[in-house]
């Protein structure tokens, strides 16, 4: 009876009563969670048929409210779904994609409530939730692909896909989220995914150019050597397979390869310098960084000059 109560709420036709019922639904899910009501997360896999899944998955119905004609219901849905994502009650990259698309939708430029709600949500979500980085990573390519597939008559087609990509890159930058796992880099993982997409050769050159421009904005973690080795190998393949007829595309690939190699060379130089420092520097109390070692060396030089 618990899950049927929710579906009953969707059958209410009176607008005011329907909005109150929807707010109650979101509050109940926020307090008790989905599992208490035997409701699936929309990203969970199931062996049931699509119709059964659709009927049982209340969250899919709630997500459909983002496309309803009633602005009041849409505002309730935006607020409620954002709260469910933020609290971790729902962990759905599909929902993240929908909210990002809605945030950029020109149809809502005159609706400050939706724009402000989503702006505040994404800023807080990206900086405060431990589950946010992975969800944003999973939502990245699906979001970009949706923009690639837009019909030119769609209002969203006015939006520059690079603007959307840069926003998502900013939301996943290293150190933006103090609760994110320290042993992984979202930008490293994203770089691997982008390189793999370019190598599929399923895209028009103009779309591959977007992927390569995104690569140039990522902050890679070069300490994760396995990731960097994979990225280097993929970039080497891109250099070989990129069509020489498209000069812009080839130039971007080569530029990223040079940036990658330059950083690797710098890291090797720093490592070599560290390994050749006098042993007494590394043994002195309080010397824990290059800066400290440099200060000691400069201090010795100043003493010699004064003598």
C-alpha cells in the first residue's frame, strides 16, 4: 500500500491539492529513503520489463515532472529532486543530466526560481557531497552527447556546448570537494573517457574538436602514474589516427600531446633534483618539501656572503 499511495498522489487533478501532495511525496522520500517504500533508484539495473519498471519506479515519474507544462509542478520537482540528490537518497547520473539541461534551457531565462535553485544546488552539490564527483563524471558524456544530438529548432541548440562542458569541468576540479576520495582523480578519468570517445571515430570532426578542447581545460593528477600512462597511450594513438586533412583537429591533438609530455618532463626533472639533494637536507628536522630545502640552501649562501 505504501507505493500505491504515491501513485494515488499523481492521479490528483486539482492543481493546488496536487502540488501539496507532491511536496509530501518528496518530504517522505527525503526522510525515509527509497528502500523503505520499495522504490528503485532510476540508475539501478533490473531484469523486469520496461513497463513494470516504469510503474514501480516512482523516481522516473517524479523526473517526468521536469517536462510537465505546469510551472508550479516543475518548480516543486526541481526543488524535491535536488534535495534527494544532495542528501544521497537518489544517486542518479540520469537525473543530473536532466537538471543540467534544464539549467541551461533558454525557456527558463525568465523563471528566476528554477535558475537560482539549480545554481545554488549544483554549487553546493559539487563542493559538499562525497557522491557528487562520480555522478558528475557519469553525467558528463551523456550531457555533451545530448547537446550534440539536438535539433537546430530546439531552444537548447542556441547554447554553446563548450560552455556546458566548461561548467562541468569546473564542478569536478581537484580540491573543490574536500569529501571526495583522495586516491582518484575525476579529471584523469574524464580524460581517459574523452580520448576513448575520439578514438571511436563515431563523431564528426567538429564534435571531436569539442572533446579535445575540453581535454585542454582538465587538471590532471600526474602522481597517479597508471592513469597518466593510459592517457599517454591513448593520445599517442590519436596522433596516429587523426585525419591529416583536418588541420584544426590534428593541431589540438598535437598540442595536448605536447602539454602532457612537457608536464611529464618537468616531473622527471623535479624527481631527479630531489634524488640528488644532499642527504643532510632530507635528514634535518622540519625539512619536508622543496621549499624548505631551498630556504636552507639560500640561508647557507647568505651566511657565506656575510662571512
